[in-house]
């Protein structure tokens, strides 16, 4: 109900949502499922903190917008871009990538370079959002609509947000914004340029040449299972969208045009992207992690003081 809408939601003057508005959106839909916790609404200035590494337990502060691909694990590196950035660690406030199509309407981009240490079946390579604690008791009031829209825009997505340690997962083949297969010794895409979709060297016939076509093509589970990310071959993969603005702590609901401030839904948990292989029997291998945290101003001052050797 519109009259029950929180103050940090700004709807358009004329609300006109229909199925076509949602399904025709070209923007990957990935809204942080931050739980509603009014009692923890921040009263001090929040800052974004960015970390990355080989696993959720081995993360280090990682600056975005540096045109540097940061090693995450022996097989994976990542370049991280934010259209606006005022957080920590210190980094450029933006990047030229966002002046170039298709990124002019995006707020962030995660660019992974993967060289598999062994063959990986296409159906088992996933991009996941994982949480350490439950969120089921305090999901935002608009969660049902958001999840329905998410399923429409990315039918390959799966997950259990009501679990004790929730996770949302989607096959890389049907969710990545761009994928490029590189030849041996071929230089990678310059880090200040968009990745151009290219499956010519994948060794599989019939894959559409464009990103949208490839994502739809790989919604077929049989096709994903037949595809192999081959050992020793380099793959560039990018996930980007204009839905989540991490620096402003906002998301936009496709089809609705609402910008939703997420701080009132924050319970202290980070928003984490995990590139992983998941096989049957609960076996999984984490290949790299990029994590966004909200750091309050008081905490930041304490960290800065500790770094300077000051003790209260």
C-alpha cells in the first residue's frame, strides 16, 4: 500500500507497473535483501567499505576504480568499479568506464578474470550472494514483489532467503553481463574498456553472439551442463547493473522507478558477491569474494586512530 510506504521510498507521481515493465528491463535485477531493523537506523554518517579476497574469512581492504585487477585466489582476480565512491579504502571517486556504453546507466561493475585450475561444468559455476545470519524475520515490506521481479528477470536464480545462512545463486553463464573467452597468450580487455561478449573460442556451436541472447540460451540446464570452463583457459566475466547504488546505499526497483534507501533495513551484515563452484553432495569451492560493508563514522574514526597509533 502506498500510504504505508517508508519515508525513504520515493515513488513516481503516477504508479503504473505491469509485467512488461519488469520483463523488458535490460538491467540485471539484484536487490540487496537487507532486513528491516528500524531500531538500528544509523544516526551517524555511514561510509562504504570495500573488501575482497579468496574467501569470506580472508578479505582485505580493496580500492575500486584503480584500473587494477586484484588477485583474489590463485585462479581468480577482480577489478571493481563504482560510478560514485566516497568510502574506504581511499580510491578515485569514479572511473572512465562509466562514460562508455553499456555502462553509462550502470552504478557498479565487477570484472572477474578466471583461469580454472581444473575443468568446471558450466552448470556448477555460480555467482552467489551469501549471508552469515538469518534475515527471514525482518525482510523489507516490498520483498515479495522484489523477489518476483528478480525471478522474472533472471529465471535461473535460486535460493532460500528463509534459511539460517541465506544465499541467492545464479549460474554465471546465464547471469553475467558479459563473458569473453580468451585464446592462449591473448591480452585481456584493457581495464578502462568494457568487455566485449565473445564465445568464438568456447568450442560450442549455437551460442548467440550477444549477451542477452547468451543468457537466455543458457537458461537451458542441459546446455549449461554440456558447457565446460576448461582448465587453463582464461575467461573474462563481468557483472554490472544500474539497480544498486552502493555508495548512496540505495536500490531502484525496475518497473516502479522507486529509489529505496536501504540503511533502515540494515542489520549489520555485509553484501557479498561470491564466485564459486558448487557440485552435488554439498561440495563447493570458493574462487573469489567481493564484499561491501557499511561502516559508521565513529567506527571509521577509531580505525583511523588505531592506524595512526593513537590510543584513547
